C-alpha cells in the first residue's frame, strides 16, 4: 500500500493484466492529507514480523460496492462520505473519469464535468469542504489526453485548473484549500510535471535536477518526496522545507553504490513525523548469468541518519502503511511499496495492532484475481475502506470497494 506511492498508467493487452509500478497512493482520512501514506503515530515495538504473523480469524473485509471501471484512489472527507475514483474506457484508446460515492446510506455512480477527458489519478482532502481529485491517467500506457484539478462543491466536481500540456499524474498532496501539490512522472508516458497551488493560483513548479513522483508530508513546511534523477532513475529522496525542494544525499550514501551491475530505486515513502521517515524500494544486482535479480530494502530516517531496516523489524512494513486511526496500521506487506504488486486469488493485508502484525485474508470473488489499489481510514470510526481491481483474463474493467468494520 501507500501515498502511496505512485502509479504508472496501466498497460492493457488482450487480457487485462494491469501493470502498476511503484507504491500506492494512500490517504489517512483526517487532518492534512496527501496521496502518499500519511502517518499518525509511531508503531509499537513488535515481537514478530509480518512474515511470521498468524492469520487474524475474527476481522474480515467485505465487498460493499462494485463498478465496471478501474478504481485507483479513494478519499474519505468525513464519516459519512467516501469517493472511490478512477477511470473507464473512453473513445479510441483514451480514458474517462469514473467512480462511486458513499453518502452515509448507499453507494452511487459519480458524474464528472464533460470537459474532463481523462481518468482520475489521485485524490486527497483535508476536510469535508476541501476535497480534490486530479485527472491525468491512461489505461493503455499512452499519453494522457487530459490533466486537471477538480474540487468538490457540494456533491459536484468543478474543474479548477487544466494542466497544459497534459500528462500523467503520479501523486498529490493537499495541505489546505489554498496550498496543494500535484506531481506527475511516468516512465511509459509523459508526466504532467510538478504543480503547486498557492492561494487561488496553480503554477508549474521547477525542481532542478530531479522530477518529483509522490510525497508524504509532516506539515506544510516539512514534506518528503520520491523523485527521479535526470537519467530517469527513481533514486532520489527530496525534502521541502517551506522554501525549496532539495535532494538528500545521505539517503543514497546509506545504500550500495550504483554501477553497471547494481542499481536501485525507491517505491514508497511515509513521513511519520518530524525527522521520522520510512522508505522502501528494491535493489537490482546482476548475477553470474547476466540477469538482474531484485531484492527489497527499507531505510528509516531517525536522529538525522538513514539506517537499513531488517525484515524482522516491526517498521519494515511502514513505508507503504496507512494508519487505522487507533495506533495501528494497515499494509500490503509485499505489495506496491516494494514494486512487486500483482493480482492474487487470495489477496491479503497486514494489520498492526498492539505491537503485532497479523495477516488478514480477503476473499476475492470466485473466478477472479484481486489487486488492492488503495485504502483509507473512515474518520471518527474504526472502519476502513479499500478499493481493488478484479481480473479474470478478459479485457473488461472491474473493481470493488471493500469495507472493514462498521461504516458510520
């Protein structure tokens, strides 16, 4: 899981096997929210890692809504309000926005302005009166034909900015109604770049030697982001101090030196608090047969220093985790935060509570494989919502909304 964080556009061949690279966009659901993971409190010390955790038999996830579209992001501005958004097939090889919403009583389809000619790539909110969705996605891995910022007005989406030229949206961070960021970097199609809302105006933002992918914020003046260097490698961690974005060379120094036979990239980031940041990624090493073999890594920034995190450390699954609002966490564990997300007939999530990680199995509909795409906490409750895409070998888009606990 994760802010989160980022999604490349899908590549859909004859059978729909969505290719999604990078971390998940996750929204915490209370307070300033970004589409990368937003943390609330540090995880308690654990006696066991998730890899050896027992299956939790009592708690379960259930399907509460279905849609013939590709849901990719979900946001919960209030206890009785949720928006699960994504895209559907448009004319030619393009995509159109799609989604379903929860009004506290039922789920219903979402309508969008006719001007929006692209799928929703990211959504975030800080309150029920400050909800944003960002168009800029592509079902077929080609150019995004439209990119724009939409703000919710009552129950209607209103276009506030059209980004030109259009491109893929890979992440977003909303800090207030007058302070937000949009990030766009994709390696299979041009990205929209970095844009910032300051006051009532959106402007393109320049970041120098790197391109931002997605971010996780502690505050408006303390934001950490994943980024790509000038060569296009996703191997930069950057920090916003309220005035400028700067890369953190200490992060690279904590990993093996890159060479012709070794390279690495980041795939998820979670800023838990000031000076407390968790990052996941993968290292690719060339073996004696000339094949590059990938392995996972997790680094933790604490007391001004990046340190490698062992798999047995309870923080190993934090880079792509989302808070449950009660001191615990939900994580895919071996999902997008490590760049290995794939559909499964027996999907699961990992839940941390009371210092223990537990595996919670999710029942996929018969005949389908399922890929969890995003998860959020429902404010002022113990409920969680998630979205997942379904695959059965046919070129048809199908997604579901999952709930854990009683919806308020």
